């Protein structure tokens, strides 16, 4: 077919216009917008853990270990399995957490018991007792509500490990400083969610931002039965549990 | 005269006072030189620690990244029961693959163990969660012989 | 099943964080505080009978105080960063504030008091010795050789004031250590307002017992006669202090048992199993009741000098063991049970590791070596001239 020069110009011109409009549109709405600078003052981080959804698969423990290179035998997060006796109110619950549930759990074998899984992690307390006792200021609450450790400043005295009511801190065997869950600070400050929340298949774990008016935490606190671990310690824990049984320690 | 007498008799006390003051002075000078920059800017800690905690390498790309290329799988998944299961929940950490797909080819998940970890029947799991006794359910066959992982409902 | 663990422990709790060296640290600072209080008995409270042990007690306190930071340094993950406690002390942390209390006590109280009391002897020895030792003495004079009676009177007055300040400082020194434990709300075995007070009285008990033993040993070595009136008086004060200490510890126990809060079942089980030997046998029976009986007997009945000496030695040795057991039961005991109250772990003391038994033994021998050096350098007694 013969293409006239006129046709070439008309079609070419249209294509050019379309391309430039497309490029501009991509700039405005596009798949990869220029990243905004993260402002700490705009965020106040926490987490929701929904006990009714946890299936004890251990994905979170594995994900955390992969993302944060957690040394074997130590845990930034772990899952506990509770088996509560229905018979005698005074009985202690049977609790286990085989290797922190990094490979899930062996079958639950006891019959006639109420049983469930409880994921645990650092509660990123607003009035953190671990921060209070640090002699040098190597652990602190960041302006956006995450309790972090300054790995270059920590002495390794382990006073904070003693002061944490939840057992979420440990001494890293290689760096010989204290380590703990950082709420994947390196991820959440870039708009990603934590590794544990990302890999949780049932949505039992959800990262929340109290300063975001659209965050589900606000509805959650308004409508659901909410708990924190060891409320009598008044630590200002920011990990909220939904449907947590009274037997949970 | 009495005052001068007192000074003579107690003059030696100046010496330990000088030693202590000199010690204090040296300490204050060393402290000013060695104390970390901007310590206390946000609270009782080094502000550089915030940056140090932010600059860690990322292992999980996040499903928003996967979906950019693997659009078809994402569509299949969105139509089924695994809609809220992130890609890396089954496929593992793939940030390296996302940044250089050809150079970092991921391994396929080990189906024999992967599906069971969530779906093996267990008394502690919520009763509404889909779970089976896999030995009875499949008689040893692999799960993906019948179930398409991205949209598993038959 | 995890070896050494019964029941459930949070995964990170299984391994103990504060071990033998952290048991040693309050023990050593306790000896310091106790020795100093004994010295102040003579200086401030005018108990003239214990005068023979005044200088000895000060040197004992100094020898142990110099060693006190060592177990801490060996325990730290990064001892080279320990100076950070002086650079950026966190004022809400008892541990940070302790660094300053320690410095204060070492310099303004102990070293100053020793200097003021020994000044005349230091000047004399700076003038009469030769060689390297002479340089040491000259340095210790700080350049002043004024030992006129008037100057000595001023030394005495200032020394008195320093001792008066020193008493609350000694209380602070060891009370703070008790507070380091007592203020940890996460740990019900530690968290009680009684903790600083119990630590303080057990410190005084151990310090007085240590000085009594060192006095008897020094007199034996120097072939000098033991002043029995001094010994009996020290024994009396040891008895009173120990009685108060025991009362306080029993108060804690009774209170816990009566209130029986959530932690009680777990702690009670721990005491009866893992702490059976160290708490019931070592601390209470052998370490408290037997010495108290021996000391009480001396208050009630008359015994011969030789008998009393044996009773005092036995009582003091058992006391030192008992107070060490008390520190062990607090520090180690506080980490043997889970904060979930559902399980227990075990502590295995290593032998040759950095925080092991050999290190601990070395750290207890070192102050005695320093003590011997100090006694040689600054003799607590007038030298007997042989005929």
C-alpha cells in the first residue's frame, strides 16, 4: 500500500501528541511517583494482632528471621500455643513455642482443651520500661513511636533485657549488643509494611499508624474487644490484641 | 592573725581540692570533645541511630512490587480465596529477584510441606479456617495436583 | 523439650543474662559499705572499743572498691564503651547514676578520708624511706609536709565531716545497687521497696564480718595480740546488724506468702526446687541462723577467749557465705523463673569462660592482694620495734 507523506505526517503527529500526553499523565498519576520524604512527626506506629485469625503457621517468624537476619535461637517475634483446661479454673494453661514456632507447630494432641495461637513481639511501648533503665541512651522511643536500639552505642549491659516485661529482647551473639524487633523500621519508613505482616496469610497481624485518620485501628478500638499484654504494668504497649483470652501471659 | 593561722594550718587541704577540680576539668574537656554529635536532639539518644535503623537491606519486596510484572497471577489470585495472601508468604523473600529478575531466579515452593503448614487440620486453629487431614484428604498426592495455588477453590 | 527448661519460658528468657559476675558485684560493693560503716562507728559514733580496726576497715573498703568495677567490665558486651555512662548518663537509669555515686564515694569520701587520717604517717615515710617507695610517698603527700599539731587538728575535724558525709554516701553506694534491682517492675522477685534496705543491711553484715576476719588474720600474721574487747564489740554490732537484716528478709518472705499474688505460686516452687540448696540451706540455715545463734550465745553467756575466737571465726565465715548466697538467690533466682509464671530454666556456671568460676575466684582474691599491698604501704598499726 502506498503511504503518502501527508498520511505519515498526520499519523506521526498524532502518535507524538499521544506519546507526550501519555508521558505527562504517567508523571502525574504514574506507576512510580517520586518518593516523598518521610516525616516522623506524621506517624505513630503500632500493630493489631487478631487471635481469631492466627493459624500458627510460623510465616511471621520465618519472614522476620529472613528480613532481619535474626540469629538462630533468638527471636524478635514468636508464636505461642495456649491449651487451656476447660475443667478446672485454677489449672495453669499449657503453653509451648517450639523454637519460637519458626517451623510452625507439631499437632495439637490434647483433647477437650480450648487452644489458640498468640503471636508476640516487641510492644513498642509508649512508656517503655526498657528505655527508662538504659544507662546511656542506647535504646529509645523514636519520634514516630518505634522503640529502637542504637547498635553503635549499646554497651551490652542487658539492663533493658531484665526490664522488659514481655521477654522480647536478647543479646545478639555476634554484635554483643542488645537486639529486638524494630517494627521493620527500614521498611515502614519507605511505605512498605513489616515483614511479618507482609507474609501473614490470614491478616492476623496488621501494621497500624495511629496518626493516619483512615487507619483501621480507629474502628478497631471503637468496636472490638481490645487487650494489651500485662496492662497493669502500664507500659503504654501499642500492640493491640483482639479476642485475647484471660489466660494469656 | 587568727585567720592567717587557719590558712597556714589548713593550707594543705587546697591540694586535694585542686586535684579533684583538675580531674573534673579534664573530664569536662574530654566529654565536650568525645560526646556524639547532636546527642539529645530528639531525645536521650544519637539521632544518627534513626538513620542507621532505616538503612538496613530489604529482603521482602512486598506484593505491590510483584504485581507490577506478574499481573496475570495477581488477577487469578484476586478472584479466589488466596486474594489476601501476599505473594512472598508462599514464595519467600524476593526483593533481590524484583530488583534484578533474570539474575535472581526464585525457586518454586516445596508444595509437599508448604500447603500443609497452613491447612493441616489442628485443634488450635480457628474452626472456620479451611483445614483438612491431608493424609486422608489427598492420600499422599501433592496439593497442586488438584488445586491451583493462586486460586485454590475447586 | 529444651534441656534445662521445665514448663514454658518466653524463648528469649531461657538463657540467663546476668550471671555469676553480676552476683559478685553487689557482694563486693556490700563489703565496701559494711567496712566503712564499721570504721564510722569509731569515728562518728565514738565507739572507742573498735578503734584498733578503724584504719584496717578503711583499707578493706578501698581494696574492695577498686575491684568493684571489674566484674561489670568483664560482663559488658562492649566494655570499651563503658565510659559512655559518664558522657551521656541517662538520668532515669539507676545504673547510670551509680557511676557518679561510685566516683563520689571513691574520691571525696574514701580516698580523702584515708589521706587525711594517714597524712602524718605519709609525710614521715616520705622523709625516712628511700628509692622508688619514697617517690610514692612523696606523691601521696600531694606536696604538703605540714604536720603541725594545729594542722593535724584540722585534719581531724575535716576527716570527721568527711566520715559524717560518708555514712549516707555508703548507704547510697549500696542502696543504689539494691534499687537497680528493686525498681524493675517486670520482675516480681526483685521489685520491692524493701530491696535497697535489705541489700544495705546485708552489706553491713558482710562488711563487718569481713573486717573482723581480716583483723584476726592480720594480728596472727603480724604476731600481735588480739584486742578481745574490740572483737567482742564488733561481734555485738554484727549481731545487731544481722538481726535487723534477717528481720527484713523474713518480712519480705512473710509478706509474699501472705499476699500470695500471681507470682507467688511460681516463686514458691522455684525456692523449693532450684533454690533449695542456695536459699534454704546456705542462706537461711547455715548462713544466717547458725551465725546468729553463735553471736547470740556470746551475748547471753560467757565463753573463754579461745572459745569466743573460734565462735567468731565460724560465725563470720558462715556469714560471708550466707550473704554471698543471698546475692546469688536475688540475682540468679530472679532469672530462673519465667515472667509468664509458667516455667523455669537453669543456670550453668562455666569454668574458664570470661564470666566463669575461675574469673569469679580471681576477682575475690584480687582485693585481698590489693589489701596486703595497702597494708604494707599504709600500715594500720604502729610498728613494733624489736629489742
